[in-house]
C-alpha cells in the first residue's frame, strides 16, 4: 500500500497476524520485479528474502544455493510433498 507521506507500507502476515512495515521505494521496486518472475506477491517476495537472510545469518558457512534448497525442502514438507530418501 502506498501513502504519499509515508511511502510504501507492506502488510506482512505470520500466523494470521499482520504488521505494517516501512520499506524503501528502491526495495519495493526490486521486489515487484522479482515477485512477478517468481510468481509471488510483493509481501511474499520480501518475506522470502527475509527468510533467506535470517537463515544466512544463522548459518554463515552455508552457501546461498544450499540455503535455498533447505527452505524449498521445508516448504515441500509443509505442503505434504515428501518422499522417503533411499541411499545408493
């Protein structure tokens, strides 16, 4: 949502709780472009970046690719898309 005096405010949702957060116009512009490519909402894109950043800070030895794979796997588990891993 854009407000002339306050700039952009996003409604970020977590467990049915929404919080207004001010972010720069530059971040919103970048998130809009990437959100269209990745088929996410604007808030969803910024939440995605926040999750990646949080995970990177908590696990500084992991690569971006590995972090993204881990988060993708966790999302697949939550959506019920799990299969048993077989070694060999």
